């Protein structure tokens, strides 16, 4: 599931010559961390993009398009998994491996 989501995000994101694969994976991991925080803050899944936008994220704006693609991956997990695991690190590792 995570590999499929990463592939979808990479295909959906505009090609940016100045962003390396490592940077792209880092930005994606930051998106995952923001979604994880929203889940921990009990934000409803449909409200996640707006909630994250209010935090003025530092990643390039084009990565905001990944929020609706990644949110289901975070929200399908049991809350104890979301509380006890660093989902952004897991995402980054898989992203770099692809």
C-alpha cells in the first residue's frame, strides 16, 4: 500500500529538476508527519488539508497535493499505531528504497 501511494504521489507531483529524490522523500515524510499530528489532534480526515494549511508548512506548495493521497494511509491505522510509531520515518525509508 505504501509503495503504491508513493508511486502515485511521484507521478502526480510536477517534475522539479531542483528537487532530488532524497529531498522529495523528505518533503513527503514531512507531509506524513503533519497528517499524523492531525490524526493525533483528532482532526477529521476530510478536514486534514485545511488543518495542515493553517500551520503554514515549509515544504514546497506542490506537495500539498499529496495530502489527500496520504491521509487515508495514516487514518486507516489503529490509533495506538499512530501514537507509538514514527510514520514519517517509515515513509521516508520506503520512499528512498523505491
